[in-house]
């Protein structure tokens, strides 16, 4: 048995009912979502969308990093994005630990020194969300016609709360 056999078997089942062949890659609902990599989040379903409707960018903490901005600019100019949702969430590990705690945990798990690694801890989730919304709104390659919203997703209720 290979390490990925279970996932490859699931993929074959998925491919048997695959219906996105020939898809054009455009965000058909005109939506882009920047959110956290946390597996409790289901970005499309949380806002009633389906495959092909939105561009999704995920990273630890759901921050608008330089790669996220790159994706948003491309989404706006090449892939039909007209609305951008930035969605961090409650009980995020990037907000529950200090940078030092994460370095210690990772270093302990890895068995090597991790004090040099930055993890982008979020001290104040709402202030970080405000910064991220501003970063997108003020980007010179994202026109004012693109609507940008900042939301907080509650991992215990499934509800989005629009903050900005």
C-alpha cells in the first residue's frame, strides 16, 4: 500500500462523476475569497457558491500577503473577480499563540531550531482584518469598482459577521 492510496482511490471516485471538464477558469460569481487554511472552513459552501464560482486563496490566518495580493490582481483583471471577501476566523491558531510559542512547538516537532522562522502571528484579529481590507482597497492595480469586504467566520456557528 502506498502512502496516498486512499486519496487516489477517492480521486478515482471523484473523477467518475467529474463535471468540470472544459471549465474556463473564470470566477463565474465574480467572487474572490482570501481565508485561512484551517480545515474547519469550507469557503464556497459558507457563502452558497459552488466550484467555478470563485477564486480562493488560503494561507495561515487568512492574511492578505503579497502572494494573496498577486492572486487578487490577477483575479480582478483576468478572471472576472468583482467582489473580494477577506475571511479570517475565530479560534485561529495564528491568534491563539505567540510567535515564540509557535517557534517552540514547530522546533520541538521538527527536532531542529525554528527560532528563525516567522509565522505571522495575529495579535489583534480585527486590526489585522482592517489592515488587510485597506491593503486591497489601496492597491494601485485593484480598481475602486471592486467591492472589498472584511468578515469574521465563527467556526462554532458557521456564521459570517461582516466587520468592514
